C-alpha cells in the first residue's frame, strides 16, 4: 500500500551517498522500482576509497556527506556504501531524525533468502570485512549459518576504471574467491557497491574454481527496504509524478559523469562539484 501525506514531507528527495560511483548501483535499482521519487546522490570522489580507512575517519566522512545532503532537505537517507553502512550507521542515526537505511541488513537478508543456505562467503573492503558487520547481521538473523570473509580491495579500482572483463579481473576474482570456495560456500555475498559491475568475472571465477555458489548483492534488497520504509513512514510520492536524479561529487565531475552511465545503466545529467571537508 502506498500512502501519501500532505504535510509536504513526501515531496522531499531521498538522499543517497557513497564514497564514489559505486552507490549508483543502488540508485539504479531505486530508479527502476521507484520512478516517482526524487533522488539526490552524493559521491565523495575526492576521498574514495573509504574501505582502507579507520572507522573514525569513515564516520567523519559519512557525517560530512550527510550534512551536505541534509542541506538539500531530505525525507530519508540511504547509505549506499557498504563500508560506511558497516561502521557509521549508529553514529548517523543518533544525529538525525529522518529514517537512515544502510545496505548491510539488506545484503544479509538477501544471502539468507537463498534456498538451502548454510555457508555464506562475503567479499568486501578491508573496512567492511574488519568491522564484522556482515557476520554479526547474518548471525543475528540465523545463528546456524556459517560466514567466511575475504577482503577484495583491488576489485574497487578495476570497477572504477571500467576494467570489468578479461584476464585481469578474472585472475583477481579467482585469487579472492579461492579461499572462500575452499570453505565450500553455497552463497557469495558481494559486500561492496562496486562488485556488481564485476559479476561476469566473479561468476566465471566461481565456475572455474568448481563452485556452484549463488551470487547475491545488496542493491536489489536495499531497494525493497526503501519501499518498505517509505510505506511505513507514509513518505511515498504520488506514483503519477515524474521523479528525478541530481548528482553531486566532491571532485572531478566530468570523469564522474563519464563513468556514471556504466553504474547507473542510463546517462546521468549535470553533476555539480561541492566541498564538504
Ligand atoms: N563504496 C565502498 C563500499 O561499498 C567501496 C569503495 C571504497 O572503498 O570506498 O564499501
């Protein structure tokens, strides 16, 4: 059920941030499922990657992103970055009074929705893996499921470069997945916004390593959470209205604009540079 209210809040945009381009994989799903919603996206391209930084630094960067988006007037905040969701969500929720959604719960739920799941492999940034957020979330939902993790940092620059096919990404994928396949995982959870772009080499690597594990990511499940939260808080826009997407970055808008189509699956309009540090 979609409920609209008339205090004007439902007209406000949904804010989404990521350390760079990767969060556009979440925006793509949101645009598909929620075409009437207005989305304001911030990519912190001046400070990407977050995945190699301390939790305190990621919290600070996440707060800077949140403050900028709040200036635009938001009804909801979506933290599309796995690393920021893993370490900064409670910090953000304590400080603002609109719904704040992260990708970890969605990804964990998606992994556990796979038939016969008993052993989940997670790849993500060093920050996400080190935080233990995915094992904690999966364990909270189903303590019987065993989780194995491996950081896969080189996949982020490969995705940013658009180097998503051929020998190099396949070799990297095999290197990162081999220890997980050795643990006989039945589900591989892509715990990073960038990894869905490497779905082909990751799938091929699993196949070459002799694994039948199914592959899930949080982008689709995340959108289901957004739909649910909009409904719960009566914040949905009238479905007949056109939505929209406005993008901000903290560095190099032209290169973001060039690459964004690959993540978004559609051309991105004007991109404005902002200073949030
Ligand atoms: N957006 C980050 C994530 O999903 C990946 C890139 C980074 O390290 O900042 O964890």
